[in-house]
């Protein structure tokens, strides 16, 4: 998990989000993105999607719904390249659809969007890294428009009954000559075909043109699933990230961490619910380690054996008898018979040097009570009179 200011790096954040799913084969063809993704830089997201082989399905801001750019005479409208002489009502059909208030106006705008297909440049060949070879729509035997810039050859007298979709030039839309025509035609109107690199206008291009039936199908399915999940997170009785009372700590970091935990638990619950509905048994944790071969059975973990017999502590010995005066001690010092950790009643400040040295080597009693917490009668009872 990476914390950053929201909206500052949508491209890298989106790549980090889809990378685990892409590696598992869950993301294969389409990448659906909302309007915020179009703010990402091409080299941070859009070109990376081309390298992964993913086609984007995008939405645009209202000021970019109609025309997004131009390349060698072709104009990019709704994420697709069209003829440079496409009529203006067809170019602005996207804004008309957004501004429509009635069903009749909305249906009229959708018909205009569908009429763009005749002016769409034809893709002849796909190249590496998203490159495309495009052709003018007025060229070839399957032309979709007639244009004064592309004089038609002499019509053939042979009718191909196996190609009923081929229309005669009289039935095709005709591009009229404008009042102020440019003396130099663009490349798409002069050559047979041109190459459009994948890096050109990659920020705005997409697989399906905006608001077309194919775009509506892809966008509605993916976005409704995403927005439905967001709605469950906000309104669910179990998660409810929309309720600030469940996240009392202040600060962006604390709020982000708490939301992350809530979303993680919600995703885990959704995965278990999916497995239960599909009748898929969850995979149990294997007992074999990564280094163990499948043919070699792994030995179970052995617990440390407990001792067979309880070891009893040695009994405490009785205090030793009073020692002889220092003048009658033998030359060799004898150890005190009291066990280690004990102190006999003969311990005094005036004890013989060997006896005192023996006790000093043993150290203090294990259960000795500090003198500050014991009264003098208790000290006298346990250790005798101290002179």
C-alpha cells in the first residue's frame, strides 16, 4: 500500500491496482476507466496498457466529448479517427447526447453518433505496440462514402452477389466540396494509407467509439460492477466507510489505514461469498514445503518431548551448628554445611574469615526480604542478634 495525495498519480496507482489481477489472468482484454484516468500522462498509464495488450474503454470530460485531436488530417472524435470532412452535426453529436433532456432528443443524438461509422477511417493492418495502418473511407471496393477528393474509377458492370453489403456509389453518403477548400489536401486524402503510431493521442484513443452500442455494453457492465461495489462499501451495515463515526482518529494517514482495512475485509468477504455461490471449495494449506519434492513425504512437525519424571528441588538443610572461635579453626577453611542460597544463624559481622568468605561466595539468599520492608524483630528471629 502506498499513501499519496488523491488524484496526483492516477496512472501509476491504476497500474499497481491491476498488476496482480493481470498476472493471474483475470484482466485479459478491456481496461475500463472513468474520467480521472484521462488526466494521467501517456507514458505512466496508456502506453503501459498497450505493452500489456489491454484496450481501454474511457469517458471524457464535457469539453473533450466531441473532438480530442488531429493527426495527418484525420480528426479524433470520441476516441476514433474519422474523415477530415465529416459534417459538423456528427462531430458535435456527443455534446448533443449529453445535453439532451427528452427521450426523443437522446435517440436523435444516438442516431447521429451511429452515422459517424460511414466516415470512420478503415484499419487495414495492426502493427506492434498499438500501431495501425489506416485508409481513407472513400477508397477501395468497400468504400463507405464518396468524396470529390477521391475520384471514383469507372463502375464495373459485374455484380457480386456474394457481397450484398457492398453499396453502389449512388447509395453512399456524399461529401460536398466546401466553399473554401484548402489547396493542399492532408495526407489521409492523398495517400493510399498512412501509419498511426500507438503513441499518437494514446491518452484519448480507445477501442470502441464513445456512446456507441459496443461502448455502452462494455462501459455499463464494468462501471456498474465497480460503482455497485463502491455503494456497498458506503452503505453496507458491515463496512460503511461513509460513516465517520467508525473512523474517529484524525489525519489522512489514520483515515487511509482504517479505510484500507475495511476495504480489505469487504473484498475478502466478497471472495468467500463468490466461492460459496459457485460451489468451489477453498484450497487448504498444504503440508509440503516449497523445497520438498512431491514424491518425498514431508515429516510432520514433532513436539519437544516432556521429561519423564518431575525433578524435585533438593530439600533445604537445617542451619549449621555454631562454629568454633576463630582461634581454634583449623588451617584449612571448611565450607558451611548450609545449602547454597541459604544463610545460617551463625552469620554475623564478626564471624570467622573462612566462614564469612564462604557465605560471601554463595551470595545473598534467594528469598531475602529487603531490610526496609522487614521489622527488626523479624530480622532478629531469622538471623539472630547482630552485634
